[in-house]
């Protein structure tokens, strides 16, 4: 669906300030740790240290979800929820793209490569929260497996949300370094709205991220119809706005909670 850089050849002299969300999730003291790839320190860590623990947790939840889907398939002899695995793989793409961009900071990397990595993040970012809409596949409530399936989908959906939020936080900090904190939050708000549009297109118009290349004329036709008469489908306006408000609110709340816990932890260390 549809929804800067340091070019020095040397390593920056000072590390960026720890992010409250990532630092809290990464654990105390991990901000200064790194994986040295080159003896002359020309290559940064493969994965930013504050992301180590969140990545391990996300790998665990992803593996658990896949295992549960496999068990369900074996127990029922039906491939009903196998799509969750594919959607989860797509949800990992934006986080991996943001990690690549972070790893390139401080290195001389061709501009087209950076733009390509950002384009991958931008196009695949809506796939992370998109899994929430897979709740539509739940059957009638009177079926015995209704609640089991709901919990299974929610496990994948929450994993996708965290994957998306971690990558969005990385991109927000990138924008803040080039403008200010207001610009960073404007970027978050804009991406939340574009994400809502993308999820609407993916769920109701059946667009995919790769349709930008595979079926550009179909996308152009849908966009033209919407521009001509945007109120023909009121849901095309209401749904993206509501989903954007939902994403922005959850993201801001999680960031505030993480920052508050980090502040309390620092105060306890000072006493």
C-alpha cells in the first residue's frame, strides 16, 4: 500500500542523546555500547544499542505468533490465518529500513541509496499498523474459536504497532536533527494521516505497497476518482482521519510513559 544525513568519513565525536523510549526499553547503560565492525571505527554498530532489547522482544513475539498460527493450522487443517505471517513480514520492513538509515549516519553513502531506503520505509510503513484491520477476518461470535482467533490477531497487531512506532521514532529524530522538535511532531502527524490513507486504500481498495510499480495506472485511476468526487465515499475521509488520530494518540502516549519512567528512574538514582 501507500502510505539529512551526515556524510563525514569519520565517526561523530559525540553520540546523540539517548531517546527516552528506546533508552527505556533498551536498558540502563546500553546507550554507550556498540558492535565494532571496523578497527578504525568507520562503520557504526549494526543495530543501535537502545534497540537491542526491543528487537529481542519483537523477535520473540513474532516467533510466538508464527508458532501459534502453525499450531492452529495443524489443529484445524485449515490455512485460515496464514496471511498474518505475510503481513508480519511486511511490518518488519520499515523498521529494517530505518535501522539501515541509522547505520549509514556518519558514513559516505550515495544519496540515491539513502533516498531508496527512505522510499522503502515510506511505502511499507502503513503495513505495520495495517494488521489491526485483520480483525475483520474474525468469524461469528458464537463460534468457539472466536476469542482464540481474536487474541491471535491482536498479538500480531500489537507486534506490528510496536515495529511501526520504533521506526517512526527513528525517523522523527532524524527530522528533529534537521529542523526542531516541532518539525518532528509535524512529521509524525503527517505520517499518521498518510498511514490512515494508505490503510484505507489497502483494506477497501485492495492496494499493495508494490502496486506503485506493478499497477500505477490502477492507483492513478482511483486517485482521480477520489479527487473528482471525494464525498462519493465518505468513509474515504472519515476512516483515514480517525485512524490517524488513533495512531498519533497511542504513539504520543507510549512516548510520554517511557519518558516519565526514565525520569523517575534517574531521580531514584540521584537519591
